């Protein structure tokens, strides 16, 4: 085929005619000033036609359904139909339809570490689900001693530590201690022996074992 085209070109030159155009088979529609749509610029130029100033003037498209997605988010029957409306094609095939999710709270944890209200919400965000339920909370609190009293009656080192445990701050400073003088020693996580578990809790210390350290 290529040899025949070359021979035709040589023969055309010998006879004083313009050689035929060898255009690539690329579909990149352009609108000519003759009102016709050409497959690409090469074919248009080979026909001795200039590009039209108004692409919408070329709307002689066939009705073959080869959907494309325009940069405006709308689907068109084929590339020509999009071009005739002055819309650049973003991708082949119909545009993805926006997913409508319910407000049902059935949390899932996404691969991005974000908790989504339900599986539909994760899929709509194009995020893979790694587990059901909320993502585990990872708290990185500063080592600042600014004690607060939590709504659970426990003293926390600072507001961040309280919130990481899902506890609201009731007041600043230590929680007021209302402990008895019962002598039931316990060993705190700080290595200190407390007279009883209540006193350890009032200091914001977890009990590791019963008895003295």
C-alpha cells in the first residue's frame, strides 16, 4: 500500500499535478470553513480548506453512539458532537455519574486513614475500605503538664490527652479528690505506691498492680 502511494505521488509530480496527501489516521476533528468536519488538520489542509473561526458551524455528525466525556462533565454521543459544541473531550466513554449516598451512619475506615459515614461515602471518594467501624485514633500529644479534670472524674496531663481518650474537659487543674482514708495500697504506673486506687486516680495515674510497688 505504501509503495502504491509513493508511486502515485511520483506519477502526479511527473504529470504536473499536486501529489496526494499522506495523512495519519488520527481522529482529532477540526471544522473547516466549508462547513464540514474533517478527521484531523492534515485532511482539512489537504482539501485546501481553512479552519473555521466558529467550530459550532460544523454539526454534520453521524449518529453512531461512541460516547465521550467532555471537560464540562457532560456526556456526548460521539467525539464529533462534543466538538460541534466547542467542548474538548476529557476521556472516552460516558462521564462517571455522581454517587448519591444515604445519611445512614455505618462507619468504615478508608485506606487513607479517614473514617467515612458508610461504605457508599468511601466508594464515592474512590477510597478503598480497609475495615468496618471508625479508623483507630492516633494521638500525638505534647509532653506538657497542664492538668485538666475530665468529665469522667479523672485527671489528665493535658487537654489533648483527655480528648484522645474521648473525654470532655470538665475543668482546668486536677479533679477534686473525694477519697476515703482506706488503706488498700496500689502501685501506680509511675512507680509510686498510693494508699488506695482512688488516690491514684485523682493523680491521673493508672493502677498497675494491687499492693505496694
